[in-house]
C-alpha cells in the first residue's frame, strides 16, 4: 500500500499549527532554565537543572496527550478517519506529527544545555551526564507514545506517561552509583566511559525499536484504533 504523502503532510501541518504556540512557551521556559543553569551559583544550577527536567518531561507528555489522548476523547480521530485517508496514512501522520512536536523543543533544549555547559565555567563532564538524562527522557517518551497509540484506555496511557517519567529519579540515582560516570561529572573534560556509551546507545536503540515496532504493528491494523 502506497502512502498518500500530500494528505500526511496536511495532517502533520495541522498538528504543528495547533500546538506551536504552546510549544513556544515550553521553549521559553527552557531558555529561562538554561539561564539559571549557566549562572554559576549552586542554587541557580539546582533550580535550572530541575526546571529543565520538568520542562522536557512536560513537552513529552503534552505532545502525546494533546495529539492522541485529547483527540481520541473528543472524537476528532474518528472524524479524520471518515475522510479519504487510509489507516496507514493516518498512523504515519500521527506518528510524524507527534515526533515533530516533541523533537523540536526537545532538540532546542538539549542543544541549549550542551551549549551552556561548553561556554560557561560549568565542568564539561556534565555533557555526558546531561546526554544520558535526555536519552532516558527520549526512551520514556517512546514507551509512552507506543502505549498510547496501542491502547484506547486513557487510564493506561496516563499510567505509562507518569510511570515512565517518574522513573527518571531512580535512573539519575542509578547513574550516581556508577563510578565511571559520576566521578567524571566534575572534570573539565568530556570523558566517555564504556558504561556511559553503552547506556546511551542502548536507550537510543531501544527507543527506535519501540517506535518502529509500534508503527509496524499499528500500520497492519484495519483501523487506527
């Protein structure tokens, strides 16, 4: 079955236009957090770091909740599926639109974090630590997206989002228990240990596998939900 690219583009553009103002607010909040992070004071570093995690997690939840859960509740998905668009086209469009609305602010905030670490007196060792945290958020987002696309239950979707995002605290604590990672955070050099590389690559590959498997499974269904 061939994809209807023009229709897919329209559906993706529709999602982006609906949510671009809210996403701009998240990016602005992320910039404020980055300013606090680069201020150089212990209190501002703590507040900025916490705010960055909260903003990035909120972007992931917002993207999934608004483009899938809310539209499903308001029967918008049913209306769109009544149009001359195949379930495969709609699956690809929803996935692409969701990834776009998440990826743009995610990459801006993650890139801004790396820039702040590089161009301020903060130790460059934070680069590895930050990328590991962002890698976990990417994985949690992928799992939440997969669950929300695969089940109709709002309760299970909410549980997947909250559960996967809350686990970021144990993940950060786990990183602190790995000497090859935690001991190099305060160094003024970017040092990739085998443990750090393995964890980051594993999370990225798992994220791709989760999204890819969900897309393949969902595209084979006769209807979007």
